[in-house]
C-alpha cells in the first residue's frame, strides 16, 4: 500500500532536521514545488502592490521631497488636506463628471447591447468590433484629436455648428463646457467597453423570458424596460461601479484634453496627486491625498451598492 | 626629427598664446583634447537643442572622442523624468537643459553637480540675474545658457494704418491710449491674452519689469502687499473689459495664426519669440514686425524684463563629469560657440562677451532692418532682480494663473485675485 504523497511522515532517521519539518515550515517544504511555481505572482504583487500600499501609508505621515531625509509630521498632512480647497474641488469635479457622462453612457450601452444582441441584426461581429474600437485607440492620440476638433476658433465641431447656423461653443474655454467635453471623450472611449459588459450580461438572460413577454403582448420598448433592464441590473451595477472607480481615477483624458482647466474645472484627484508629487515635490502630502481618495472611492462604491440593492430583499 | 618636433612645439605654443591673447573667457583659450573619451547623454527640448547643435561640429573637432546624444522631450516631461531619476537614484543623463523657472527646485534637491570652482571665472562674464537660481549658499550648480530679455513686438502695418508711432509709446498709459486708437482705426485688439486659459506669463513679465514678483528677497509673499502688482493686474483687466485683447491661449494654432494674419497689433514678449516667428509662426511676415523697448510704468522707469531662459546642469549621478563639463563649457562659455548658437536660432546668449561681436551691430532683416540684436543686448543688461523664479515657482504660477483666470472672466476683482493667490501660496508653501 502506498500513502498519498502529501501525508508522508518524515522518517525518524532525519533527526534534528526533521523536527522543523513537522511545523508550518514543514507544510511549506512539502509543497515547495507548487509554491515555487506560483511564487512569481506573489513576489511581483508584493514588490509592485503591497510595498507601495504600505510605503505610501508610511509616507503620508512624513514630509519628503523624493530625495533626502523624510521628516515625520504625524497627522499634519491629513489635517492640512481637510482644508485644501483645490483637492476637494478636484473630488467635486470627479462627482460632476460622473453625473455628466456615466448615466448617459450606461443607458446607451444597454440600448446598443440590446440591439447588437437582437437576432435581426446582420454582421453582428463587425458592429461589435466597431463599437469596441475606440477603446483600443491610444488615449493620448484620441485626446489630441478631440482637442483639435473642439478648438473654439478653428475646431471642426464649431465649423460644423456654424454651417447649421449655431454660434460657436467654447468647448474647452468654459468651465461647464470643458466638463462636458471631457464627458464626450469619456463616452467615446468607454461606451464600447460598457456595451461588451452589457452584451455578456444579456447572454445570461434566458430567451424564453423575452418570448413569454412578447406572447403576453409586450412591445419591444416594454420588454426593454420591464424585462431586460431589471434582469440586467446586477451587470449594470457592476458597470456603474467600474465607472465610479474609473471617473475618480481619471487622468489621461483631462490631462491631454484640457490640462485640468479652465480654472481647474476638469482637474481630477489623480491629477492633483500627480502635480503635488511631481510639480511640487510634496510626496507625503500626495500620499495622504491618495489615501483619502482611496477611502472615498470605497465609501462611494459601498453606498451606491446599498442604494441599488436596497429594493432587492 | 628634432627640428620638426621643435617646430611643431613652437607652432602649437604660438597657437595657444595666440588664442590666449584673444581670449575673453577661459573657454576661448581651449585647445583640442582628444584624450577625453566619453559618450554623453543630454536632455533638452527641440528648439533649444537646435541651438546647442550649432556648436557641435566645432565641439567634435576639439573633442573628437566625446560622442553626444540628445534626447528631446517637452520640458515638463523632462522635469518629471529627472525627478523620477533622482528618486530612483539612477537613470539620469549627464547633462540637462533646464529652464530657469524650474531650475531652483533641482538645485535645492541636491542632485546637481557642484561646479563652483569651474564656474567662478564665468560669474562676472554672464548676465548677473541668471545666477540667482543657480547659486545656493555660495556654491554654483548651473551654467546660464540663454536669457529672455523682453521687448514690445509690434506689427508695422497695423501701427501705420492706425497712425500710431511706436516710438511715441513711452509708458504703459501711452500703450493703452495707442490700443484705443488702433482699435478705433483698424478694429484690431492690442495684444493676445487668454482669459479662462491664462498662464500668468505676461503678468510675470510685467512684475519682473518692476522688480516685483511673487516673493521679496526674504522669501515672503508680496502679491497682496505691493500696490504696483495690483496696478499691473488692473491694467491687464482693462484690456479684457474694453475688448482690447484677443482671447487666445498661448501656444495654440489660433494664437499663432493671430500673429500672422495679423489679428493682433502687438506682443510684449521675449527675444526668443523671433525664433518662432521666423521658423513657423509668421515666416512670411518678414519686415512686418518691429521691436521697441517695453513701455515704462512711470516716465524714466525700467523698460527691461525677462521671460524664460535656461541653464545647463550636470547631474551628480553622472560618471563622466569631466567630459560633461567640457561640453557645457565649450557650448556656453566660449564666445564663438555662443555666437554660432545665436546666429542659428535667436536663442539669446547669457554670455556677455559675445555682445561685442559685429553681428550684434547689424540690423535684422526679419524686423525690417531694426537694430534688434543691439537693442536686446542693452535690455538684457538692465533686467531688474525679481522674485519670480524660485523653488516653488511651478506651484505659484499655477495658483496665480487660476486667480487671473477668475479675474479675467469677471468672477472676482483684481485685488481679490491677488489676495486669494497670496493666501493659497502662503498656506501651501509655509511662507509668510
């Protein structure tokens, strides 16, 4: 009879060396090969995720310019942060941006996904590829292109509006229009991504439900609002949660399109963290910012989750 | 053999002494040194690299075994890369070109090579105001590259059409009157100043002209304490309020086009605008632009200011400091190199020994034969000391620009803008 290998007891002949092989270290030793093979992930995770997380927490209680000595300052960074008009302004910008583009984008994603899911559409693969394509485009290139299109004086957008007899819109030169412009870029870039998520969700809804509704006399719009959307709710919730995180993490889009202006109207928290670190060399303060911002995102995600799932009990 | 050797020795001695007798700077007496072997990396940006390269062919004759590689990036990207390299303790080049506006931050970080002993002979030979950011506690960490003397660029065609004589504009009050006339006669605004996308650069130029700034010599914030600064911002405000300014963001297509069309009558700007005018903003407008001194704030007051300008630094991390210094000194300390760079690019030398060259006494055809080069050599030596470029410049500029934007679109008054900017700067930088 053979014993299963992982329960093999250590032969007594190993003597002193055998004693530690019976403890938790022994377990590790016995699984050394599988552990070795999964170790790259954990090593990389520790170096590039765990270490920065703890180091930035440590950093947030210090004053440091990136070079030289770190000076411990206790909670000073955090107390100063609570009175920082510009940081809270950037958080408010993220909230405003969220309401400018996420509801519209999510709604469009569900509608387009429903259309793409329908059996009446030909060349489905092509349409799906087209709608997803912007997401694959370099955001820097897209941002520059949008900047050219939206230029108040020479942009294509205003030329097109002029042809329709509409006076030029200060797309990037007005606080609210600039936020809307960033929202437009976001929708352009992320609509396809959200559509794919919704499509995946639609495929989990049994076709019989829709058929039953049609048999009962519901038209397409009714089926959409009464059947599709409620059944898709967990997927929509997932997509919106991703959008919350994505909006607060916004950086490249406004950085390229508006530079955070005008008058900081499109400056996001990550842009603030970035400029505090690299323009102003306040590493500790920026670390404190990222912690406050991280906790805010978690709280918002939980609140949103509770609000949406409240009626489900 | 001996006679040939002796003759060679004699010739080289003659060459050395010949060079020495003409030498105005230590670098003017340099002799070729093929023993220095190195491969240097230099970080800069496109326009500035073009100027440095104008001296590279001769550099290669003097130092045949030093290879040079330039890395061009937008300046902001360079500064981030330098900060990353400083934090990481590696990855920095040997030499970098840094704008004086951003230089002080790197000096105080302690990542630059202390060049005091090498630079001391050059201190009296270069524009005095350029050392302000390079020197800390009596030690020198950067060598001035170019200066940004400011003057008033004006469109001859527009001024003529309006019947305004640019020489008659002696004070900013005269300038405002001329703006009204030009607006009435030609319909054109006097200058380009963005409102919601203002970058505070003109505001800084005007502060610099008066020897004012964000801070005084002790580092205390004076934005809300100096009446002259309020006067400057209110003056700028009149141009927005009365339609005498074009609202165009700097360095955008509209901004360029307005200069060329022309959709604007004048531009208070630094000498290096010539580089851009000639190269691509308005190459076809040759002869249409003229240059006069800035108007004064009060009769007889200062008519000189500065905008921008850069310096070369060597990083402490570099393992080729000897060769790096050879590069820096040859390009910036040698009269002939600086002249080549200026001729090639309009990047204005900080090295004053160049100004005596006949080239500076010649008229500039682009400016309709105005003696622009000579004018700038006079202006550059009159630039007042001002508390604008300092260790916190980036932050101060950003905070001030935001308040100017609010003022420009009419959200707040000039004094509220200055008070708000001063308050923010104090709370963020811990200054008084």
